[in-house]
C-alpha cells in the first residue's frame, strides 16, 4: 500500500508565518510532500477560496493519477491470456488489436466478450462492425502481440493470417480461434464491452497459451 497517497496531516491550525516541526512526511495542501519542518504560510491558514482552486485542482489531478497507478498495479497482478481481435471493414480491409480482456460469458447461447478502448484507432471500425474474430496467442506470438498493441504499426503486412470461410481474419497458427456475430455493445467508462455470439466452429489446437502478467509476457508449463 502506498501510504504517501494518504494525506498524513495538515498544519492549518498552527500560526501563519512560523515553522512547525513535522514528525515524518506530511502531505500539505495540493499534495506537496515535505518532511522535517513545514513553513506555515497563508496557505496553511487557509487561502481565499478563489486562490485555492488551481492548487486543489492540481492536487485532485495528482490524487487521480495515484489512484490510476494503484489500479493498474493491482490489475497487473491478475494473469490473463493474450488474444488478437480482428474485424474487416466495408472495403474488406482487416483491422485488429491485442487484448487481454477476452473471456467467455455464456454457454447457451455461446457468448464471449472483449473490452475495447474508445481511444483505439481501430475502435470506429469495431463500433460499427457486425462480426469479429478472436485468435488466442501462443508464447511465440509475443512480437505479434506487441505489433498489434502499437497504433502506428503496419499490422497485417507481414502475413501470418488466414481468411476464414466466413470472411474473417485469424492468426493462422493461433492456439484457438472463435468467430462472433456482435450480440450487443455496452458502454463502460472509456471502453466499450463488445459481446459476441460465437458462430461457426470454434477451433482449438494443442499447446500452451501466451500469458500476460505484471506487464510482461510469460508462458505456463503444464502441471507435471
Ligand atoms: C497484453 C496486452 C493486452 C491489451 N489488452 C487490451 C484490451 O483488452 N483492450 C484494449 O482496448 N486494449 C488493449 N491493449 C492495448 C491495445 O492493444 C493497443 O492500445 C492497440 O494499439 C489499440 O489499437 P490501435 O492500434 O487500433 O490503436 C492491450 C495491449 C497489450 C500489450
């Protein structure tokens, strides 16, 4: 736990213009971390409302940043598989991105979901597509996963993809593939949850999956 994120004290009650010894570190207004001695200024006594606003906004922004970091760190402790989600636009051009948010939702009917960032370049295509495909990656696909996580990369140019009979695009040596018809879209903060009904025959090969854990690619070995 990062205790620096918690305001540890506030010297507002002490007289302005004096120094006050501090036991350990404290966060004063706006999140400035100080230790030893705090010079008490008019800020400590409470600035006029209009003067505190920019400082408080900066403090709020820092607090939000710390919260986001803590959230990312906690979620990084949760291992996931890695998949590439693809779709094809009106011009039959493929689009795709790397995801870890792929999971099954329902068996009857067979539903899966992926969470897509609204900020992704390919998001507008996924926002209007009726179909998408998911390829579950193997440990040797780490470079491919990084390429599909790079908005500036030429993603499909180097080959290694196959067209399905339904017109979808999948990684040709994926560990597993599913093709989906979009069932519904749920707005979720800065992402959209894309729910797909599995259509056609899902494919599953033997082998182990790529794993993403603590912001790194990893592999699992089968239990002895
Ligand atoms: C292991 C890994 C998992 C990711 N999971 C997701 C995810 O679930 N959803 C998402 O929107 N972006 C995810 N990303 C980030 C996108 O792959 C990346 O931002 C991608 O470049 C966005 O698409 P774009 O290239 O069209 O902008 C992940 C990236 C990595 C490396």
